[in-house]
């Protein structure tokens, strides 16, 4: 158990303190989540690309490359050169208010050094597919070793396959049907993955299916972490949900 905990520390992003999601490999050999890297650059005044898009990958085979990435139109080299020379448009690493491309300096949260990303910023980084696979396998190992059992089965208990946030319980398939009979109010409960710790059901972003965490005062709407770092909210006044609630209630 101690060795598993030590391994888990190596799989945690130094920014969000959670397991890596789409990790990017920095030139200093450290890693950071794609969304976290976008947030860091945004805080330092750089315009970032849409964090929901796929980062670059060293893999060149269709089996390991995202289908969305394969369908994306790639600009012609001569047109891209003209755009970069003219300073037109936005791309990862362009400072607000600048006309010409400039070198992007990224403050690595692990080694506390400013890492040079070049003119392309996050666009020059590769997605660490090896680390991503290790994280996924670790998650599967944890789930297998800590199987959640149905809380309503008579012995012998079956493994839980569904959870219910409203009931705050985990069920096997048969028990879920039994305790959520058709035609009753409980039948409207939405099943969730089984767990031992049920969090209150929060509001979800309809666009990214992530829990909303902030409130944009300019747009007067709730936003999730992915909405927060998009260009549409650049220079907008954004505050945590709790602060906005206390101010508006």
C-alpha cells in the first residue's frame, strides 16, 4: 500500500494536485496537464488555444492518434508563414497587445524555473502518451483492488454496478431496479458510477459536461474550468461560485 501511494505521488499534476489529464512534456522533463498549462499561461498574460482541443502527439499512426485530430484541417506552410510574419491571429504564446511573435516563458511549478517554449508556446509541446497510459492503468488497478459491493444485497453480496447520488448508496443491477421501481419518484434518479463517498450533485456545464466552479460577471453565467480559459472569456471578470453567491444573494 505504501509503494502504491508513492507511485500515486508521481502521477499527480503539480498545478491541480490531481492525476494527470492529457499531460504535456515540458523541456525541463517535467509534466503538466494541458488545461493547467493553459491556465498558467493565461495568468501570465498569454492568449492560449482552446484547451479542449487535442495537444500534439509524437505518435503518427491512426491507431494511436485521435480521430478528431486526423480530421482537423492543417494550414498550408506558406499561409502559416505569412500569418506568423504579419502577427495576424492568435496562437499559443502570443502576448496580449503584441504584433510580432515572441518567445513564451513558462514557469514550471515542479522545478520553479522559467522554461522557454519558443514562439509556438504550448503548440511546441508533445502529449506524454506513456505517462497517460500509466495513469489509466493505475486507475484501473485501484478500481480492481477496491471493489465496491452492493449495500442492499443479502449475503453473498454482489459487486455494485450503479450508484445513486440522491439515495447516497451503491447498488447491483437487480437492487437498483428493486429500490427504484417504475412509476415512482425514485425512478427519476439518474444512476452514477458506484462509490463509497457521494458528493452533492453540482451544476454541470452543458457544453463540457464538467462541474461549474466559477461565475463570469461579464457574461452573467456560470462557467467550468474549461470555459474559464477559453478566448471568449479573455479579460472578463471571473470569480469563484461561492464568492459570487455571497455577493448576489
